[in-house]
């Protein structure tokens, strides 16, 4: 059994998580490799089948090298040290995933929607800062405007999250 | 002509359920719509969001409400109608909260 401690960060949060993972030597390095011949019917449909992550084969981040499909790589790209160096660089510049940009919508459309807006306020009803929401500057401003508008009309509570907000189980 | 959006929360009837017809909301919407149409406006869309629990108990005219009927109305009209609309909404006893928004000028809409 081989154990390794890794100092990783969750995206958009500056919390430190000490992750202790053990893997067995006889498990394959890359799971889910497609074994179909290249000229079969389904070979072109699921092009990334070999790199799709499934729920039962979780690959910890310190084992995932920065190599995309079709890219030429060298043996040093697969070392633990290169992967760890890249992950530690991400700690200082985390990738911002703006959910409104991904959906291609403006936050102001959701000012009547307490379910969506409750994701951007804390348990006490205060607007979350940009470090917690991970939005771009413009979208953060629009979200704040939507929250203030909703509070004024009585759609969103001031001191707590909406009754209709999504709850964590 | 400017595109406006009216969002209104009206008080429900005493025995109202989630599926019962909102009598007071219908009358308020009819009044507002009549005002808009009389001044040569166009009502685009009336959408009802149903009976919902309010963010906090709202007190109006010595009565407290925990539930309200949410509905929206989008319409094209001239800016002079807004005064009339606001007067109606303020005088109605069944309207708990309202908000008039300008969605776009005609030029933005076309572009």
C-alpha cells in the first residue's frame, strides 16, 4: 500500500484540505480506456470515451497529468512532481467558473427568482463576496443589483435565506 | 413606446389555496390593463407565479399577511401612464408590494 499526503485547494475557496489517498500498485493508471476497433460504428461518436470520468473511478487530482488528447507528452509530464507543481500554482490563481457566463444569461433576469438568488447570499442573508461566488466583476455587480431589487420588493428575505432556497442534505 | 414590466404581490383571499383563482389579483390586473389600453398601450404578457410564502410578514392596513400572490405584467406604453398606474397600485388595498421596471426603449428592442 502506498500513501501520499497532498496539500490541495478547493476551487474558489482558500481553504486548505489535507488529502490522504492510498492507491494499489496493480490498478491501471488511466481507467475507462475504450477498447473498440477504430472502424466500428460507435468509434467516432464518443471520441473522449477514454478520458471520461465516471463516478466509480474517481482519479485523485495528484494523479491527473496535464496532458490532453492528441497532445505529445514526455515522461516527465507524468511525474508526481510536475502535477503537484501545477496544482500548487492553481492555489494562487484559482480558475473562476462563472455560472452565468456558462449559461450565457444575465443575472438581472433572475431578480424574481429567490431560489437562484439564495445561492449568492450567506445563511444570514448577506451578499457573498466575489471570492466565494467566483463570478466575474460585471456579473457580481449585476447579482448584487438583483439581490437588492428582490429585497426591496419582498421576494428575498433580508436576514436569512429564502424558504424556497436549495437545502443541503 | 417603452417596454415596462410590472411585478406585483397581491394579498390572497381568506380561504385561498395554491390552486384557487386569485380574485384580487385579477381585478388589479384588469384595472391596470384598462388604464394602459385606454392610453393606447399594448399589454404583452401576464404571467402568474402563484401563491407563495412571503419573505417576511407584510403588514398593510392593520392586517398581517404571510402568503401572497405573485404576478407579472409586461406592457408597452408611454411614460405618462406610469403616474396613473402608480396611483392605482398605491390606492388598492389588496396590493402588498409592486415594482415597475423599464425593460427597454423601442430602439434597444429592435437592436
